[in-house]
């Protein structure tokens, strides 16, 4: 667990390649965090809307909680969300084959967010390992590559 990462056996070309791969990994992680952040904002806006409208039982029984389209027999049938238990129309929900029921779009987004963030996993890993994976590789290669960069700047002829 407390072992140091030894990348000294890598050639300079291999070290640079690993550095670039890890940099791309960090960039992808940042993009995914941004995407999940936007998703979280959407969910919060929907939650506010549902809180305001959800307390109106006459409204939620007759209209889709998301798009406010009226429920009509055979044309726009109401479906109860498996998670929030509110009624939505077909266009504002999706069918879960695994659970054999309907999930409204905001609850589906919440499920995607929960899976995408893996908060439960990261909390457990961070508690057990302070430094792991890409960060350890970056730290090791940064020391090596920064030394090479300083040496190449001090020796302009070679």
C-alpha cells in the first residue's frame, strides 16, 4: 500500500508516451465531471419543479408532472414512476425492462448520475488509499520529465 512507483526502467520515449496517456485520462475525467455536473444541475431544477407541482394532488393525477400534458384514455396514458411514484406521460418517461416498470426522465438522470459518479466507490477507495492510479504515475513521471526538461534547457547544443 505504501510502496513507491518505480518507473525508472522506462525509456524516455516510453515515459513521455505514458505521460501523454495519463494527461488524456485526466482530460477525459474532467470532461466527464463537467457532464455529470450539468446533469446534476438539471436534476436539481427538475426536483424544484416537482416539489412545487407534486404537492398538488389534483394536478398530479390529471397532468404529467413534467410537461403538464393532460392524461387521456388511450391517447396519453399516465404511468407511475418506479422511483418518485409521480405520474408522467410516455414521452417524459422510459420503460425499464429489468424492473418491468416506468421511470420518469429526471429519475433516470438521477440513476445515470449515481452510476456515473460512483460516489460510494470513491468514498471507500479514498478512505483506504490516499494516492493511487494515475496520480501516482503523474507524480513519478513529472519529477523525471521536469529534470530532463531542465537539463535540455541548460545544454542548448545537445
